[in-house]
C-alpha cells in the first residue's frame, strides 16, 4: 500500500497491490484503490476481474475459487481497511 499520487490531506487515497504466495513465485494483483471520503469512512475500488485474468492463471484452482466467495472480499476489505487506517493517521 502506498499513497496515491493525487492523495490530498482532506481525502487520503492509496494504491494497493495484493500479493498472493504460490509454490513458484508471488503473484501481484494491482489496481485496487482505497480512499477516505470522510473521517472513518473508506471506499474500496477493485478493478474488473478481467484486469487480473493473466496473473490469476498462475494461481491454483482453489486460490482462484476464493475470488468467487463473499468471504474473500470481506477479508480483503477488513485487511486493507486496517492497513489504510495506519496510513491515514500518518498523513493527518
């Protein structure tokens, strides 16, 4: 996670790269953006799955199946939210 180039004090914004461990190499999924619209209120923007089509080919079938579950996205929202809160506090 790193601050987005257009991040500003009144609305912290960050670009997120999701790293997935595999037996051969890590797979990186880019294009996720998290933004604090109002204090304590974050939005998470995910790119269309088609953008991740190529890197997802390197995942196991079980790993790819997780992308189809609501639990995965809840976990993603929670983990990104926690890390983003730390970044947002630093930028206050």
